[in-house]
C-alpha cells in the first residue's frame, strides 16, 4: 500500500507528534496552520488512515521557494514509501513552480532531518542562530 496524498488541512499539524519536535507552539499554531491550508501549496501523506507527514512550499520571491516538512514517527514504519512520497513531491514542486532555488531551514542537532535533506540533493549553505540553511538549485 502506498501513501495517499491529499490537500493539507489546518488540523493536520496537531494530529501527530513529529520525529524531531519543535516547541509545541511552533508546531500547533492554529493561525499558521490555517494560512498553510489556505495557500493550497501543501499536502498531507496518509497510510492506513494515519498521517505520515505534511509538507509544502512557501514562495519567497520569483527566484526562491522555502520548503517545509513535518514527518510523524509513523513514517519510520514505511521508509521506502515515505522516501518515494518525498521525492515525487519535490519533483512536482521543481516542475510546477518557476523557482530557480529551493531552501530548507533545519534546526541544528536535528540529525535525521539533515540526513534526509542531503539525500534529497540539498547542500548546507549557511548557519544562523542555531539553524542550518540548505539550498538546491533547480534551474539555471
């Protein structure tokens, strides 16, 4: 069984505990979740009725997009399905939007997230206030 993809709903962020959790308020901010839902630029992955994760992209400007992702602990039960879901989602972002560069910001010490973003082809570009910024060129 593969991961079912559906549009992100504001309630999705509060429906699971992420693998590498930020402060509760940063994850479950209802205003942020509603803004993400309204943007139409995010999806939720579900397997066997359980959320595997949520992710999307925020346009920064015509050149840059900032990707975001929250994976649940459930994703660890389905590593290949999760990787396929993430790679296909990233491919859709790269082909659909006119971004020339995608960025991702990850808290230092979130080793699983750092390993995953590097696997997806991003490289570390900057360290700022305990956060690492990773970038990937899409188009030249």
